[in-house]
């Protein structure tokens, strides 16, 4: 029979581990400031929420997450990472649709979710690595998991496709925000001629 260590030693080890693990994570009020990338993230999330409300779309969470994930330091990096996100999310979306089809075939049995979702996560990672899209792995798996695990009972294949489309909207808004703020930043830095 397997013996477990005494609880006292378990908590002692856990406490020591936590103290060393977070020793460098102290709040520094000097670093608590609003940077340009943080501002762009807030603007992108605002625009996603507003657009989805105005158009009457659901699934704002995927688009908002994608917008924040896709924002980078500058426009070029956002476009490059946005393309990576679109490819990754398309791959994740493909496996979410595959999951949906198999799940429907087995009448949405729980064991299908239990077995197939982890397999789809692994396939999503493997496919992204195989197409040299390592930057898109986390977003792809996130999208696949959000789509598969939030799929309503009796939902249609259209549900998965619409969720993938929402990631495209998030990428587009992130690129748009980055482009417009880069333009504004360069305009403000331009020397003005006296009138």
C-alpha cells in the first residue's frame, strides 16, 4: 500500500516553494503606469466590444482575447503576429469543427469530449509546429479549447466557423489600432512649422 508523506512536511515544502517562487514579485508603484501598448490593448478591447454590440454578434470573448494577443510593439510586428494568429486559429478551428462532427456522431457523449479535446489540442500544436507557426500555437490551442468547450448542446457546425471568424475580427482590430496609433505617434513627433 502506498504511503503518503505527513501533511506537516507537505505544507512546509509547499510554503518554502511559494516563498522562493514569488520573492521577486513585489508591487512597485513606479512601474504601475500606462504605456502605449497597454493603452492600445484597452482601445482594441473597447472597439471589439462596441463593434460586437452594434452588429449584434455573440462570442466577443474570443475576438477581444485575439485583439490583445495580436497587439505588438509596432504595426509590422502586429501584422506578422496577426497573420500567425489567423493561421493558428484556422488550424485550431479546423480541429474544433472535427471535434464537433465526431461529437455529433456520438450524440455529444461526455467521453468523446474527455478523449477528443486533448487529442485535438495535441493535433493543433503538432500542426502549427509542422507548418512552422510556433508563434501561433498558444492562440490556436486557446481558440480550439474555447470553441470546443463552450459549444452549446445541439449547436451547429456554423457555431465553430463563426467563432473562428471572430478571431479574424480581433486580429483586424488589433492591426487597425496599431496602425492608427503609430500614425498618430509619428504625426505628434513631426516638427511643426511656425505660422
